[in-house]
C-alpha cells in the first residue's frame, strides 16, 4: 500500500503487530465493508482471504469513474494483486519485513524465524 499511495500510511496508522503491519482503522473499515456486503471473507490456512462481492465490484467501478484514479495507480494495484496472490503467506510476510523491518518488531513470524536461524 505504501508504494501505491504513501499518504495511506498516515491515514491508517500502521504499527508493528503479531503478524505484520497492523491498522486498527483498516480492520474497522474492512469489517464495515463486510457488514454492508461489499466484501466477502474466507478462512485460509493461517489467514483470511478477502474478496470483493459482486455488489462491491459495482461500487468500485463507480468509484474508479468518480475518483479519477490514474492509470499508473490502477496498474500498480493490479500488479500487486497478481504478485501477492501467487506467493505463500510466509513469503509475503518475509518480503514485507525485508522492505520494512520496523514492522517486524512485534511479529511472531519474525521472532520465529530468528529463533530457527539461531538469532
């Protein structure tokens, strides 16, 4: 998210947490989108997978028209979506911590890796 829209980091107030960068505000908004039916969720191994519902897709299509999002940002979003959907959660977390080590401070994943490597 930081690469696509740096201002979102301040808006969501991410902080180090058990399984990576966490935002109480983002969690609140995701729950709201689930409540109104624009997102669906599915439990996967060790995590949750969120997807737009058909009604959520309609809303996004309307917002794309109204918000005048640059083609460059839309391409970055699509690229990130494709890239992250092809890798395991473990690889995704490792990638995030290699780019943003400050978010690994309280991570259970990061501590587990250090213990297994003898760190």
